[in-house]
């Protein structure tokens, strides 16, 4: 009788019992290999084509041209805005801008660009028409036969350009009057463009460029820089360079002391930070204020912000209109239309209007633009 084998005496060929619920381990040698992922399948062919193309371009010496190199063919430059303008219209732009100091051909070109994109087609018979987009009512007020062909039409480019110039210059004149009276403040061109975009009432009511007009004013001025070559005599912005000669004007007071210089500052009364458009000369109440140069008094009266104010027009200085202003006077000793020479007493130092104490607020304007008065003044009184 054979004795049964104990567990410890099992033959080597016998397999031990597998533990309960034990998963069999996969054989590493039989593990399935994964194929290339979708990234490689999609991107690798593209990279191969790009690299092959780059090699070809380098081999044919074309890559540097595409990248803007000196030896390759340059990519075509974007079309300049000036290419849209018929050269025959340039004399009309210059003639229209010559109607007033505020305008430049580049500004008129920018307005037309924004209005019509230099397209002479009108959207509707009753709506805006022509390059400058005049409505029938606007054309009745501003339209004329500019080129003498016997008709006055908004779709006649010469007529339209000249009409836009008349309109702008009329607005500039009225904005100049309002600014002289102290009812509005700001750059004359900005005020003119704002009045064109909205209307004069909106500008006068706001006392400056109204918020609704700011986008148009900014676009027009930015675009005008792209048309700068249309200006008859390209030059820096008024006031960017020095006066015709140092000491072109005499000091309105016998002092060289300034209490506030030209430039951005926080207004001592309103608290608003903005351009201080002139310089302030401190002086005792009643000190005589004299004309800085020969000219004609174009305004002498009481204003809300400037108090008693005098504006003198000195004519042209190097082809630009030169004006000086004298504000916060306690008394006026001149009248509108008076002719003055250096040293003529215009009034006396005071503190009228928005003022914190006796002083003279003195301004110099070139073509309606404020500029630093100091370089224009001589060293003495």
C-alpha cells in the first residue's frame, strides 16, 4: 500500500496551487507594443514638409527675401492712404486749407478719408453725397461752384473740398471767438473738429471738446499725420521749435519771476490736472501790464475764467499768426480795435476770474496753438 505524498514531498513537476483571486502577471516579453500617438501622426508629416521647404528656399537663396533680407525680393508694402487721392485734387486741398490758419491740407484729407474713404458715391439721393459727405441742407449752406464749371455739386470733388474748407474755417473762427471770451478752452483744431463732428452748441455747452467728439478728434488727428506730405510746407507742430529769434517779444511786466510755468499742472482751484496754457507773473495789485509787441487789440473785456482779459494780434511771425493774451487784470486801459506798440499799457495786475491772488496770466499763441511764452520774451522789462 502506497503511502500518499505529503505536501512537502510533492514532485518538482507539480504546480503549487494559485492563491485565491490573484491576477496572473502579464509576461513582459509578450507585452503589446503601442503604435505612434495621434500627435506624431498629424504633426510629423507637416514638420517634414516645412523643413523640406525651408531647405529648398535656403538652397535657392529665397528665404532671406521672404524674411526681409537685403538680397531677396521684398514683400509688397501696404498701400499708403495717400495713394487713394487723385493728384489733381492736391491743389484744391491746399487752396481750401489756405482760407484759415487752423487748417492744413492733411487735416482736410483726413476728414474726407473718415467721411467717404475718398469714394465719390453717395449712399442715397437724400443722404450724404460726394467725397465730403454733404447732406442737401449742408450743401445749400456751404456749397459753391469752386472750379467755375457752371455747376455747384457735392459730387464735384473741387466743389466738395472747398466747401469743407469754408465750413471748417467758419467753425474755427467761431471757436476762436468763444475761446477768446473764455467760454471754451482747448486746442483750436480740436475744438474745430469737435464742432464739425457734433455741433457748436455741444462744444460751447461742454466748454471744451465734448466726450462724444473725442473719438472723432483723435482719429482725424492721427490720420492727418499719414497725409502730412500734402501740407504745402512741412514743418514741426506750431510751438515745437523756437521763435523767429530770441527776445522777439518784450516782457509785459518788469520781472523775470514766474509763479507757475507753462505745462501740465494741477489747477489750484478746480483740482483738475491739465495744460497750463501760459505763464504766471506774480506782481502787486495795480502793477501796469504792457503790450509785448506791436499789434491790434482783438478782445478786451470780462470773462468768467480769465477775468478781465486782453488779446493782442501781432500779425505774422515767420508765416504764422502770433497772438498774446493778458488775463486776471484788475482794470482795462484799452479797447477792442486799438493799435498798440511795445510798452502800451493794456491794464493792471489783478485777481479777477478764477485766480488765487494778484498775478498776470500771459499766453503766446501761434496759429491758435498755445506755446511756451518764455523763449519769446527778452531778458528785461
